[in-house]
C-alpha cells in the first residue's frame, strides 16, 4: 500500500493536523468509503465485557480463523453435495491421501516443492511491484533446462556434479523465460502480468513439441514423453519409495530468499521499488536492472522447481507435467503475502490439497480438478478476510 | 485458402470478441478481470449442460450468460467490497471456474449437444467470397457483429457509457455527484462476466460442439491482452480478436496443406502474434488506459 | 486590479445587511475529530450579492468549515441555514439542492473527458445527447462570460481554464452560493485578476461568493466582508477588511508576525557552475515536447527561482535536471560533470544533486517504509556494512545535527503511510538537507503543506545551503517566496525560457507578463 491509499475518509481533517499537513495533493479514496464508518468504529461498545473480549487480539484472530476455515469447508461441501457426492467421505479420502499416513505426508511434501518454488517465483517480483503470472511456463522451461544439462553431460560426471549442473540448467532456463516479460516491461512497457501469462501457453507448446517429436522416447510407443533420466541424474530417494532429496531444495531456497529479502541491501532496494517505482528511480536506484533481476531470480526459482520435478519426482518430461502448479504457486505467494517463510507453510497447505485431489479421483470417483475449488476458497478467505489490520490497525 | 482462413477467423473469433467486449466493459469501469477465463469456462459448460438437458441450445446460451455473470460476481465481491488485489483475485476466480467446471462437467465430457445451427443469410451468403466469410455463420456470430458497434455506441453516446467511463477515469468525481462508482463497477462486472459466459457458450454450443476440461485454453486471458492492445476500443478489439483467431485458422490451413513446418511452431503462432503486437503497441499506450486501472498495477 | 484600493461600498442602494435574510447562514458550527477541535463555535453568513472571504493559515479550519457548508462533514454542533431554512447536515446532495456549489482546490474534474462530458456528469439528466450537452456549455459560457471550450479535453487545459470549467459547472447546477477553495494558489497574477473579475461579475449578478484564501491582496480586492479563523477558533467575524491594516489582518491570522528573512546576502560565487543547462529540449512523460531550448546557469552559492504558471514545463525542468527524463537535445552539467542525455537519475545524483520533487507523495516516499528508511534514500550510495544496510549510521547522521528538530520531523520509526502531507514534506526536506556538501539543491514547492514556522525554517535552511556554496534551484508557485529568496528568477512559459529577472529590479506584473505571454511580453 502506498501513502496515497492511506488517508481516511473524505471528511478527515486534512488541514487540521496540529502541524498543518494535508496541503499536498492526496486524492480522496476511490469508491465506497463510508464517511461514517470511522466514527462508528470508535464508538465504545455497549457491553464492557464484550469490549474486553473484542479487544483480546488473540481471541479475535482465533475466532476469525475458525469461522473462515469453517466457511471454506462448508462451501466446498455444499458444492460436493450439489454434485451428489458424500462430503464426509470425500473429505476423509482427501485427508487420508494427503496427511493421513506417513506415505501421504511424504507425497504432500513432494507436491509442495514445485509449488513452493513457483510461489517464490511470484513472490520475489511481487516484492518489487511486478506481477509474475508466468510460473507455469518457467517451471516447464526449468525442466527443459535440466534435461539439456543432463543430455550435455551424458552420464560423464558424478551424480552430484550432474545434479548441480541440472539445477543450474533449470535455473538458467527459468530465469531466461522470466526475462522475456521483464525486458518487455522495462523497454516497451508491456504489462508483465499479461505477457508472462501468454508465455505459459507458448511454454506448454514447446514441451508438447519436445515430448511428441524432438525428445520423444523411441520405446514409448504411442505415449508421448522423453527418455527417463538415469540413476545418476536423479535425486536419491531418502525415505519410502518416492520421497527424494529434492524436497529440501525448495525449503532451502525459501530460507535463503527470506534472509536476502529481509536483511540485505538488495532486499531493501526491492522493497523501495515495489513500494514506489518513481521514488526508487529518483533515489538513484537502478530500477531497470532491479526489475529484470527480480523477475529473473523468480524465474530461476521456478526453473529449479521444474528441475526438482524431473530429477526427483517424475524422471521424465511429459506434456502434462506440472500442469497448474505455476498458478498454484502464484496463489501460495499471495496466501503468504510474498513472505518466503510463510510461503513454505502455504505451499505445504496447497500441496496437501493438491494431493487430496488424487484421493478425490481414486476413492470418490470425482474429477481431480475439483480441488481447485477448495484452493480458490482458501485464497478468497485469506485475500478478502485474512487481513485483521483493517479493524485493529489504525 | 484466404477465404478459408478468413472464414475460420470470423467463426473462431466470436467467442473472443464477446469475452473481450466483456473485459473491455470491466476495464473501462476501472476493474481488470482475469476471471474472464473462468467465466468463459463456466459459460461454456452451463450452455452445454443446459443445452443437452433441455434440448434447446438457446436456453443453453442464456444459462451460459448467467453462469459467466455469476462467477464475475465473486470477483465483484472480492474486489469491490473486500478491496483485494484485482490481479490475484482474478486468477483465483479463474481457478474457481476451472474447479467448478471440472467437478460438474465430469459426466458430460464427450456427450453430443444439439448445436446452434448456422444461419446462412438468404441472398448475402451467396455473394462470392464475402458470402462464406461473413454471412454463413451461427446466430451468435451475427450477434457479435452487432455487439461491437453497439458497445462503442453505448460507451460514447449514452449516459450509461459516460458514467461507466467516469467510473474508470475519475471514480471520486462520480461519487461527488451521488453515483456510486462501486455500483457502476458491479454492473460492469456482471455485464462483462455475462459477455464472457456468452463467448464460452458460443464456443461449446456453436463451435466445438463439445465439452472438455479447460477447453478455452487461455482465450479469456488472450481477451484481456487484446483489450490492452486495442487501447480499450471495441472496434480495434474485434480486429485483435480476428487476428488471433485468424492465426489459428492459418495454422490449421497450413497444416492441412502439409506444410513442412512443425505444427507446434504453428500452434504457438497465435500466442506469439498477440505477444509481439502487444509489445510493439505498448509503448504508445502509456496513457491510454483508464486512470483507475493504472493504480491496480502499482500494487 | 489586485492593487486597486476599493472605493465606495459596492452596493450602496441595498438595504443594510442586518435587515436581510442571508442566503447562507452557518451558526455555531463545532466540528471535532477525536480530541482535535477543528471548528469551535464558528459563525459564517453570506448575503446575495456579496463576497465573504474566509481567511486563515493552513490548518486553521477553513476547509473543514467549507466541507460543513457543503454537507461533506457533519458537525457535532450548530446548523446551516439556507434562506432561513435549516438544511440536512452531512449531505452534499442536500446542499446542492439548496443551491450551494463548491469549487474544490483539487479540482473535481475527470481529466480524460471533455468539458461538456464533465458538465453533463454533474448536471445532466434524462437521455444523453452530446449536442445538447455541448450547447448547454456554450450557452452557459456566453451567459456568464466565461471563456470555456465545450469540446476541449480537460487533461489539456491549464489550471486556470479548469477553474473556469468548475465555476461554470457550479453555475449550471443553479447554485446561488459559490464556495471557492483557494482558487488563486496556482495562477499567474494576470490570471488571478481575471478570476477576481469573474468573481465580481458573479457577485453583481446577485450570487453569494465564499472565498477561502490566505492572501490579503485578493481579500482586499474583492471581499465585502472577512472572517478569520485561527486554530479552529473564529478570531474575526464578518468584518469589513478595509477597516483593518495589513499588519492587523496578518496578526489575526497567525498571531505574532514572524521575523523577516535576512536582507543581507553573501554574493554568489563564480567558478565552476553548480548547474549548467544548455540548449535543453525534452519530451514529457507523455511523449510530447515540453521543454524547448532552455539555457541557464546556477552558480555555486546562488539561489535561482523558477516561476511559471503550473504546467508550463516546471515539472519537466526538474525531471531533466535530475535525469529522470531523457534529453532530446542539449546538455546538462552538474558541478562540471555531464549527466548525459539518457535519463539516468543516478548520474545527476552522483554528480552532487539532491532533490525535493514536485509531488513528494507520488515521487519521493514509500508508504510502507519508516521515516528512517527514507533518510537513507537520499540519492547517495546506501550506507552498507557487508551485505546489509548500516541503519545505525543513518540514525547517527540525524542525531548529529539539529535539522530534524528545526523541521519538526516526526519520530524516525513512524511509517510514512501514517503521515500527513505536511509531515511527508518534512521527511523529504530533512532527507535533502541531511546530505553533506551537495553541489546542487533542487527543490520544488518547498513550503507546500507547512505551517509558517516550518516554512521559515525551510527557507533558512535553503539560504544556509546557499551560503555554504551549493547552487539552489527552487520552483515555487508563490511569487512572494521567490522574490524573498531568489538571487535571480527564471520564468518558464510553454516550455520556453521566457526571461530572467532579478527580484530587486522588477515588479510582479512584469513577471506575470512573462508567465502568461512568454518572451514576447
């Protein structure tokens, strides 16, 4: 929020602060600001006990979240009922597939990793005031980059070296793909939200082409996918059948970015840019470089996500690889208000819901895409009602 | 071949024209609605389902409009009442739309629908070249021919249009004269969502005659891009929509003629075209957009 | 006309005010915001065919009172009567229906629409026909003698022209009372005269005009009565301004009259100019040419003022000097260093410039950051220790001198989003004056939003910078401020340098002619 948004209702005494402020042009707030609300909120509550209860911040926040979670689940159940499914059965199967057993928890972490990295891809540019809706494409290009590196090495290096090269390949490809909207934004003022969105579809076509033609596995017969990565090109399994070392990549990236964004000079510059690009420019910050760098760091994160997916979970390139994960990552970033530490939690939550989708499919016979409804409801709850500062802050 | 490409451009462009007009209405009122993609999907499914169950494609079209508007009302609540970020909410609304259509469309995949028949316009459709390109289409396509100038007329020649533009250019001024900008934006979103739903309905009941998950493949997002590159002008928007669908038609024609170009390269042509044109025109669009819209992108 | 001494009472045949019912009568208005009393039992009445000036400093409560009259604010006590009948408080619609019209200081027009469309928005009804709307504007403009073009897009109009549009709008809405909120603050002297002539004509038509201002000259020129507010209280009620001297009026407005600025000045130095602008042409942010072949120097230890009607290239001049806008031709040197033509602020800042931009809220501050964080963003390299920023050194810098106290800076940990416009201006000024040994200080409208004490402190600091050898370039819309501070004043007109004048050997009318007519004057 910029300072422009800050002033209150039009009747605020803007020429009456003791120190006489308010002569600068502060536009009145747009739209529906009810001039009476401010005073209504200041009215003391009729019941002292209720006021005390109301002012207990922890209680209020807890009540708010219980209501929000309840409403979210209730609305989801209503949709399930409308479809003729049994909500309790569906929810139970979702719970069991995503969190009900150690195996399913592992699966949740596997799914959460690309979401986490795609979320960081949205979060870093968002700190600088840019909308990166291209996580989807950057994930895919990262997977391609990992394959390019693996193909180039062709088994000629140790597993560790190969994986590092694949990670670099993924990050570079993801960053390069994210650089396109960034450069278009900076040099031609093309809206980066729209251009990054369109690039997702082009990335999807590139993957399809690779799977159907360029890199088609000769022994795949009718199926379209690439060769399977060999043992040295895969993350080692650390637990169970599927949980691989790659799940730490996202967490580590999140922690590192948290430190950088919060404490470093670069993070501060990005915050200034995101808060007010015009002020950043007039303070001598290299706005062009910062914008491109922010998008590319984001793209690199998503690229890593694509690499982890192929080198860890999938082992090959498929056309439908990671479909929707870029968008889920974008949602996770907004869920966490672009804070990398919170993004880790948000990614696990959305990862669990995504895994629940396969439970939905297998046990309840419903379309797996239906979990998108639940994710959307969670996001609405947080975007619309999650901010407690409205009633408490000012 | 030119005839075939142009015919394909007009037929395929209809859904994008409708969605684009809807988005244009919203953006002129100062709200960007990335939920257009979701509204199209909902419109496509609702029209398809109602068309199958009632046997009347026209009832289906009405249902499509209603479904699109209903989804847009979610955007309205979040953006106009909860003041959440428009870009983020729009994407979530689209997510909701994909989820809902995935859940409720599951049983309808591959079922045939009673199609919205083409009406060859007597006389005109016999014209050489133009007859096939313009006058042998489904009724919704003719409706889109009318809708484009109608929206332009409405924007600049009616009080409603004046108020709509003011909601996007100077909402605080509108409020002074006792018109609620929020109310205007609500109406714009409902109309916009309805138009997107109509576009989706055309897609499923007149164009593909089928339902499949995510069948709009980004047409709603393309519509958003087109509104910007059209400089928020309905006629230019229609041009952009036909450019996009023309690129698809051209790609199909080239493939059918066995051109030695990868079909994947060709498939990306429409998206690349829009992106390139957008980039080329953006520099001139610095101050083209409604003033309230620019604030959205300032975070 | 500004200097015309009013002669006889203007409406000698009218019955004395005591016998008439005022068309607007506010009685005992008290408006509180929390603990702050914005208006304390204020009375304000207005008769038909009268101009009543409401005087007071920034923050005296003038705007609050006007918002009460216009129904934007609901007062805790008191009522507003129109022709003796109380109107519903807190309803602008009711106020409008009762014939009260208001011309806001930040004009309430939609820039993207034409004049006719804007007026249609305000007072149209029924079916919209653009021809009818345009004819109404033309007819109204003719009837009231206002030079307004119905088809012009408001964005392309000057502030003075927009003001006329607003006045016409109010008149076409059948207002009998017109409230003008600081209408002359952005106008050239001749434009002020033209506006005052319009006000007099409207008064002679029998309208009641409430004129909010802090300028004595225009009060004397047109006002029949004056009411003065100070700190929310009414210190003078409906007196004839001619019965008071200037000093008495000033004292009612501000209490004690602040001491004047020192008249003695160290002369400017010679040597490497602090700023050399040679043959500069540039396009504005919208891509249209806004500056044409501008050439001037600022010597070290010299304060150069920039005058002009707002929108005549001041913003672009500031932006090219800072390197925000690229040059289409010419060159700019700061302290002898070429800052290039590509539009990189970094070059200008590294060459030793510091700046207070025209629009601090939009161009200088980040709402979510604390004041302390802003003080680091002064254009010099950020003070770092390792990969982090050395916030302690910034705190020490502030503590090391008295600048923040002199400017009454808010606590360093306050978020800027919570500050008023005046306090934001203080943040930007403090940041600028904290920079050690600048070659060039560029300030736009330094006293905007500040009370008189802070204005004076700011002016002192600017002069101290000048004494210390920095070149100072100051844009202001307040001719008095320019005349008091500047060694030379350059006047911009339509992007051209219309002339350079020395405050000692010129008068306001000459500057006004340059502002309005350019070099041809």
